[in-house]
C-alpha cells in the first residue's frame, strides 16, 4: 500500500508510480463501498486523482499535506449550492493509511475548459468570462468566517512580508534571468504596501481555465468550478492574478469584460504584477514563455501587457 511521504520529492516519486497507487485507490474504494467500480487516473495534477465510475472523484493527499485535504473537504461542504457555477459535492473525507488522507467528491460534468477553449466561438468565450467573473464576485461576497479555522493565512500582512522576502529566490529557482530578478525588490517596494485588506475575502487563488468545465453540447455552458485545495482568505486582488494569466490570458478586452461582470473598476496593473510575484505558486519565467512579451523588459511594461484593459 502507500508508503509514508514527507517531502515533495518523495511525493513526486509516488505520484509517478501508478503500479503503487492503483491498488491503494482500489482498496480505498472498497472501504467506501465502491468495490469493483471502474477507476481512471486523471493525467494532470500534482496529487493522485481518480474518476470513480461516472459520478465520483477520489483525491489522495500525503501526510504532509493533511491540512490541504481538510481544507478542501471543508470548502466543498461550505460552498455546495452557494455559487452561480456548480462545485463538487463532498461525499466523504477521512484518513487512509500511513498519514495519507482522501476526499471523495461528486464529479462535475463536461470537459476541461482549457482543452476546448480554441474551439469555442468568441461570443461564447466572452460569456464564459463574464459568468466566471460573476461567480468570483459571489465567492468574494461570502462570509469567510465559517471556514477561517482551516483557511489561512491568519495574518495577511505577515504572509505578504514572507512572500516578499523570498520573492527573488522563488523566481530564481524557476530560472528567471538576472535582468528580471534585479528589478523585483524595488518594484515590490514601490507598489504594494504590506497591509491587511479592508475586507478580507475567501479566495480561490487559482481561478483558471484548467479548473473550469463546460458542456460542448449545450452552447458551451459552464458546468463546474473545482480545486479548492489552495483556497485562502485575503485581498481580492490576489485572485485576479490567475484570472489575468490563465483565464483571460493577457487579452485586454476579455479582462475588461471580466471586471465589468465582476462589478468593479480595474485594479492597477502594477498591483496585480506585484501579487503575481508574491503568489504562492508564482513562476514568472514560465509565464514569460507562455504569454505575450512586453515591449520592454521591465516589470512596469509587463504589468500593462498582462493586466491592462486597453483603457
């Protein structure tokens, strides 16, 4: 069965060993009354995730990510039926073996938005962006108090200070060239104060096409939003990083539409660039390979290229 896993390197080794994972998933399904159910591994993701039959999804977490498992289970339970876009319904969550935990949830219908995006007509892309914005506004309008015990950070200002202190090292580890690295400290000091937001909100933190599903047979209707494992409580602008990078993907017209549907004026692109550098999963070098290049190699130009709305 599954060995105890204490580091990301150990987790990566286990995640790549389907001969080890599948018997454990089958054993767990049997314990959950799902013996004999067809299980199919999802190819993407840093954690083992399986489709169980046609209606369920099983997600496994190593012991050192137990808090993430508890967080996702709590969020799924809390958010069920509260957002304009469907979210998975929690079916079961508990400990498994050797520190591993699991979450069993309902499976969202439809296809991965990221995979089908190029096939979607522009008008439908715009509608999807607007509906996603309305969903994010609804999420941000919820009282985060009921989940505050499992969703951090407890101190937003301290979180930002820690991220700022590690920002250059984090980007260097991703291979960001020195001309970009040397700009980071001064840019962050000039843009983002280390203060708590006036009204902290519940953040998805990774609102992107990869975490949305659509029905290609029903006018590309949105069928779900998932992956609440990295949810946080903090400044609303933090959620607009993934929106600009991975949903509207540096398309100023789509980002402007997102703001309009969300119901607010655009954030300063430099503020979103700062939050990009401070994001827990930030990898600026990877983004530079994926998104449009700025006219100049400086962070101000990059901010406008990725987070501007053309106004």
